[in-house]
């Protein structure tokens, strides 16, 4: 029970920290007159994905590879099934040409990580550097796009920086609480760390993306919501795997290949769906995503 309480406290820190970080980062970005899609794809997605990064670094430092890989793959799957499913049910999502090209990049990132993971049965430090280089290329592609002026930002730059730093601190301590106590519960209940990482921890670290995306949809800033989901997955696949494998090579089990394939199929289906529905993901498809999310978790529990 004490471990569970600390996990809940950790999630609260993660969510609050991500909120502070996103608010501060978005404020800074608006002062620089960056478009909403670029804000969502970079500043917001990196801010909301920091829980995955913190949890993954904490996991690799104490040797819990299953918790690390499960958290990253689970977060990517939940972003597409749960978060995208919910916001599509709230309001159909339009995917324009520039967003489609980034979705294709996300699909490529999935295939790249799976390929590198299976070469030596681990993600080595060299492969981690390769992933980070691709992430840098992704950033250069994004910031090379034309930016547009957004609404005037009233917050001072000092306040925005303070929000950013407070967010980082809360994320750090939240990550500590979640990883250490989730690992203890897994051992006590004889539950595999893969299941803990790919369900409880993945859902918890995906909450910032969920809250941010729903808020963005309700405020009619759809590009932030779409950019947040796509950007978060690319951030997780390229930068989080890249950084953690440089700290310590990540041992990779073949059992994760089916999860990578499932993630690739979801991404491909979304691309085809957007093309077949006049570049729109409709409510009925959002419902299908949510049903898939439920079935996926049932499969994990049964196995």
C-alpha cells in the first residue's frame, strides 16, 4: 500500500511537472512566433514526453530494461489508441499534408528502432547515437518549415523560465517515485516488469499527453493536439531510446517485436484512414481505436 501511495504521488508530480513545463515552454515559443503545429510537435510534445524520458533514465540506471522498453512502447501505443481515440471521439481530426509527412516519419522511426534492436539483440551506444542523429534531422526538418505568428503572449520570459525549471524538478522526483515503487510491486506480486511498464507506468506517463491534447481540442487548437501526439512518439522512439542506450546499452528481447509490429500497423492504418476519408480521422475510427486499446490490454493481462 505504501508503494502504491508513492506511485500515485509520483504520477501527480509527473502530471503537475509536465503542466508547468508545457505552460512555460509554450509561452516562450509564442514569444518567438512559432506556429501551433510546430509548438505541438516540438515544445509541447517534448514537455509532455519528459516523464517517459525521466522514467526510462531511472530504469536504465538500476538495470530494469523491461520496465524501460515496456514504458516507451506502451506510451507510443497508448498515445495512438487511447489519446488519439479520445480526441477523435470528441472531434474528428483533420490530417493535412505537412502532418501526414510527419506521420510517415513516425512510421520510419518505429521501423528504425526495431531494425537496430534486432541486429545485436540490444540497442548499443553506437545505435543510440544514430537514433539521436535522426532526431536532430527531425528537428531541422520541423524548424525549417514556415512559422506563423500566434496570439500575443502576456507572460514574462522570467515567469516562463521559472515554470519550465519547476516542471523539470517535479518530473525528476516523480520519475524516481514511479520507477522504484513500480519495480518493488512487480517483484512482490511476481508480475513481470514488462507488464508493469507497458500498462501502469505507460498510462501514467502518457497522462500529460492526454490532458494537453484534450485541452487543445477544447480550445480549437487542433494542430497542437495532433503535433503533441505525433511528436511525443517520435521523441520516445528516437531521443529516449537514444539517450538511455548511450547511458547503458539496452538488452532487447524478441518478445517486443510483436509490440513494435502492432505499433507500426496502427500507424499505417491511421495513414490509410486519413487518406480514405478526405484527410480526416472520424469519430467512428476513434471508437475503433478505443476498442483496440481495451483489447490490447486484455491480451496483455491474459498472457
